C-alpha cells in the first residue's frame, strides 16, 4: 500500500498543496472574508461564555422584581418579562443555535456525501436508489419537512438536530455526486485503478480529497441555513423546548411586548443576523477563493 | 420501447416515483407519532377504554391490519379523494384545503411578482458594471436580505407599524379576495413584502450570473460586430436569454411558497395551507397534517415538473440534451 501511495503522490502533490493553501488563505484576505471571520469570532466568544458558565446571570433564572428592565447597568441587554437577563439568554441561545447547527450539518454532510459519492462513483442501481431518496426529500419544502419531523419526535435539541440533518442531507448528496461523476474518469483516478488499487481506496485516496473545497463551502453555507431553520422552528414552537434559551423562541416571546420592551426583540434578532451574515460572508469568500472558475479571475 | 428513453417520459416517470416515495414517507412519518387515531380522537379518555373496546376501535380504524395493508388502504382513500376528517371541527380535509389553498396561491403569486420586480432589475443593475460599486452594493443588500430570517423581518415590521402608526390590517379577521378585496390586499401587503424580499436574492443572483455568462457568448459578439444597436442587443439578445434560468428559479420558488409560507401565514394570520399544517400539529390532528403535507409535497413535485417542461419549451438547447 505505501509504495503505491508514494508512487501516486510524488509528482503533483507538493505543487498542488501549496497552491491549495494559498487559495484557502485568499478567502481570508478579501474584506468580506475578514468581516466574516470577525463576526464569527464575536459569535463564538459570546456563545462560549454560556458554555463555560461565564454569563453574568443564569440564563434561566427568573427574578420578577427585575422584569422588563431596559438595557443599562446591571443588565447589559435588559431583562425579559420574567426578569431573566437577556445577554445571558442571547449567549445561551447562540450556543444552542451553534450546537444544533454543527451537529445537524455534520450529520447531513457525512451521510449526504457518502450517499452522493457512492451513487456517483458506483452508478447503476446504487445511483438510482440515492436519486429516489434525494428526490423524495427534496419534494418537501425544507421548513415543512423539518417541522413535520421535529413535531413527530420527542422534542429536545438532538431531535431538532436530526430533523434539520435529514432536510439538508439531499443537498450534500447532490453537491457530492456531481464532482464524483467528473473525477471518476479523471486520468489520475483511472491511473490509480490501472496500477491495481481497489476502487474503494482510490475513492478515499484521490476522489474525496479533491472534493474538500466544494464541501467546505457547502458546509459553511449550510451552517447558516441550519441556524435559520432552528430559529424558525423555535419561533413556530417546534424547536428547542423552553426554558432553554433559543433565539427564535426569544423573538416569539418579544412579539407581544415589543412596544414596552423593544430590547427583547432587538438583541436576539441582532445575534441571529450577525451569526448568519458571518457564516454567509465566510462561505461566499471561500467559494470565490476555492472555485477554480472565479478564483483565476481574482 | 424508444419512447421510454425520451427525456420527457423519463422526467415524468421520475416524478411519479418521487410521489410514491413521498406518500410512503408521509405515511411512515405520521405513524411514528406517539399515539394513534384512538388516542387522538378520545384523548385521555382512551385510557379508560376496555381491551374489547380498544380492539373494536382498532378494527374500525384499520389499525389491526399490517402496516403495508394500512398504507394501501390509506393510499386508496387519498386517491379517491378521501383525505380524512378533522376530528375537532368535523370538516373534511378536502374542504379545509379548498378554503385554504386559494389564500396560499394568492400569497405565492403576489410574492413572486414582488420578488421578480425587485430581483430582475437589481440583477441587471449589478451585471451592468461587474465588480464596481453598484455591483458590490446590490450584492451586499442581497446578502443582507438572505441573512435576515423572514420571521424576524415580519415581527419587526409588524410591531413597528402597529406601535408607531397604529396600522395593522392583519389584526382584524382575515378577508378573502372575494369577500373584501380592499381589506384583503391590505392584509397581503406585509406578508407579500416579507416573502418578496426573501425571494429577491436568488432571483437577483440568477439574473446577474446569467447576464454575465451570456454577454461573453460568441453570438453576442457577432451581433455587436454586425452593428446591432446596443439597446436592442441588451434586451433582445442578452436579457431575453438570461431570463430562461430565471424562469426555472421562479418555478422553484413558487413551489416553495405553496408550502413554505408557513412563517408568513402564521405571523400575519393568513388562513392558508401552511397554517393548516401548523394548526393540525398543535391540535394533534394528525390526519389533517398527513393529508396536507402530502398535498403540499405533491404540488411541489408537480410545479417542479411543470417548470422543467416549460424550460424545455423556452430553451431550445435543453431539448437536444
């Protein structure tokens, strides 16, 4: 195995690796990429506060004497109708959004990519079955499918993640299948099979690494959609169950109180938008940097 | 057997296969739900039923049969128009859908119009000077529109208008277009605006990309070389061809709106088909949810099929492929 690997890798990998590294870095040199990184760092810091229990208050602690306080000293973002500290809840809500987004996108990316790659690489019956599964999942508007799945399962953050993962699985299957179709007939893939490597190890050694760019872009963008989907589910009452803080649920609670306590609507809303814009900016600049078509023009 | 290989036959066959899968998934999904029709219709009283009563009820609802048999029974019902009955209101799902669907379609059509009116001109604007400030500015606004969740935009808009101007037409009971066109259109303004803004970015991007790609085509250069006036070149040669992918995008978005307008319908109290699902879920009316989800997915598949077929007609290149 090692001999064959070395033989295959020697000619083009060193050049390819530096070129690839430069392409990755280019994504973080554009203004959009820099802003994306800054926004995501901000989101991460705020979310990590709650993960390490460093929020100024317990996000679930009710203190009726302090209810509906305007932002200011003591409560940076003010308090809600139960006297809970909004900043602490935004922090915990962001952590919840990120956790669900990461788990669901990771699951969707792994399962979807496996399906797409198998279909594209082996073709035939496998491809047909994968095609039907993706078509069926695509036949439901995404929020509706997530809602129907989340509503039938027992509600907790994990089932919400699973529901979102199932919704985004077909996207990854489709995104992965396309490049595999072209890669499987690429000269170096054919050469690898010609020198006796099994189709399976060729797949791992030569086909999958070349799809990294596409997958990274798709993952970044999917994270932002997953955050939006979780927030929408929670807003509709089928996401993260209370008393856990979720940004969508906080916006829902703020609806009726928006005239007396606009900060209840403002801060979770801004947190949500910052997280989504950050991921979208990152995804867009990664796409621009890694896509050979647009990359060469820059 | 040649006709089996025809692209259109294959596309239709694929749609039929998808619909079968959709019906299986919908059926399975609602069987996973804890509790069955008996607990759904009797609530807590179901616990007081004797084993015999439970057995006869199971026979009545067909729950004693095997799952495949239950599936085909259900499918036969659906295909003959029996979509089930709401247990709380005793109205058939077909009737409920008949009332809800026109509202959703109205909402979808108006939102698509707003999305196109925003997206296409902005896409043309962005493509007119790629990489320059007007392009960057439109791209930025498109990114912003994509990043603001529609439920947030809807909530902010609605509470701002209600708090500062005391204008909130959706607070009154919903009126259909037939009952009170004036009030109906007022009630449609906010949801249509919110949905239109969420549709505009993909339309904008598609228009921009298509224009840029077509501008580089040989036939555009040829047309310019033989002296076609610039205005005619931009409209007849470039924009007209660039709109072909926009048609596909519009079809896709329309399908989404038929079932995806959940949030807008919920916030603005539009009794459409998305709200029917939500209401069914909160009231645990699983027959209503099951049939409505099936109807939405079927419409989605059919709209996509139609879009594909229309695409073949508008774009001669697709016919050859």
